[in-house]
C-alpha cells in the first residue's frame, strides 16, 4: 500500500514534473535515447503534468535531446564528484552507469526534495552511485550547505545546470556561476543550458511565458555569447547546436530550435572545462 506523499510540486517546481513527463514519454519511443524507468512513477506521484501539456507539445522534443546531451557530457569525462543544481525530479543518480567511487550531489528546494524522496521510496529506487541530497535555495548560501554535505572543492567536479539560468535574475545567475567556479578544481567540467534574448522574445514562446508566469516561474535572464560568458569565469566552453544534436541521434530538429523557423533565437547547450 502506497504511503501518502508530501505535498505534490507546486509553483516553479511544476517545471520538474514537466521534464519528467517528457522523459517518461520517451520510454515508448522505439529507439529511445535513454532509459528512465522511474520517470513515469514520479509524474504519477505528482498527479500528472497535464496542466503543462502545451509547453510539452512545444518543447518536449528539445527536452529529450537535451537530456541525452547532458547524459553524454556527464559520462564522457567522468569526475569523482557530480553536482546537479536545481535537480528537480532528475534520476541520473539511478539510471546512469557511474564509475565506482562517484558521489552525486542533488541540490533543490527542501519541499521538492521531500516529495521526490517519498516518491522514489515508493518505487524502491536504488542509486547507482553514492547519492547525497542537499536541501537549499540557490538564492541563498547553497555553497556552504554543499560543503557541509561532504563536497570537496579540491577534487575535480562535474557540474550540471540544466533548465536553471533563464529562471534566475541576472545578478542571481552570476552569483551561482561565481560560486560554481570558485568551488571547481582545475579540470572540473560544467554543462549548462541558457537562452539568448531573441529566444525569449519568440512569438511561439508567449503562451509558455504566460503559463510559467502563473507558476511564478518567469524567465528573467538570457546570454548572447555563452562561450565568452564562461571564459570570464575561467572556463573553456563549446556550444552544441540542436541541429547537430538531432542529426547525431537521427531525430528531427525540434521546431522550437530550428533556425529555419526561429531565425537567430537560440537555446544554448554548452559544455566547459575549468582552465584556471
């Protein structure tokens, strides 16, 4: 008999359910890009993501491709420590094949972590690495909370910041990147997603912004050159375009990222190595 779960995700945390729903749907694809046997159960525990169907219809293919992109980035250059910022309902600690000795830290709001832990227990989920959850608000002193949880800034780290920066005001985003950089030993890696201003202004995105505004999940920032931005913090970065990513996996280019349909609008998928 299932236990009564803590309050299901509300507000900006609903975006975590949206992404989990995209991962769950991908499991029915005849040539799925990843395995995530936990995603459907997490969505069910949250009461479905039907309230965000419009967003998923528009960007679901992008969510799937970016999931595979970040999976490959994290496993391509294994690090002893992995930190997933604003982890939401991420299941990489459970579904990826981590090298022995990997410790993975998940940071997110306490109430979302509490819900997720209950839902994972109901699925009898077992992580494939040492997993440490760190309840915190990324607008506060998350760095101290991370170190107290066992993170060692002297060891190389793989950082993942997926679907985060656009929701932060510019100053808060800079603060996050400052501390990520300050805590990163030479050779650490970073993978992130951001958007440029043209993407925020796309007519196709207007209903998305309206829906997110209702969830208090307004997009608040953008960046025009992620390579230059990251270089300023001591990272050597490269950007992968969704056209190339789709071709790599024999998938159609998501309409919301297709230059023939969105012009200069960009969702940036960037990976970087700490050089300083």
